[in-house]
C-alpha cells in the first residue's frame, strides 16, 4: 500500500493504483487521477463515474455489459471517453476497486 496526495488530500492506494477507501473520493481527486491517465474530464465523464460509484455503493458488479445495458452511454463513446483499458481507467478514476473481470 502506498500514499499519494491528490487535491491536498493524502490517500491510501493499492499497489495497482486504486483508492483503498472508496469514501475519500472527490471530483478533484478524480480530475488528478484522470490527468495521470491522460484524460481531461468532462460532464460526460462525471456522468459515467457517478454511475459507477452508485453501482459500487449498491453492491452491484461493474462490467462493460452493465454499462452497455444501462443505456447511459454506447460502448463506442465509453471507449472514446476512457481510451485503452476503458473499464479499468474508469474504475480507477471513479475511486472504486478494480472490477473483478479486469485482468
């Protein structure tokens, strides 16, 4: 476990770079993590991030299929907003644990 400072807040991180404590997440922290991923967040990003956080807090499993079925965004747009390993990046920026189905 390591510590990082985001937005003046010291947070505990997993070895893979995810927040240890879901509750410390703020939009400022999200913006700084997104910068590390080469992403500038927009309202579209935050819409998805908040959806993922709600799923996590409700105990629902997060997956690409779940995002697709939500009608929240089409998958092409999702992959455009979070290029590369989209679900992993989105989860990391949302301050939630790495999804189980991500290798």
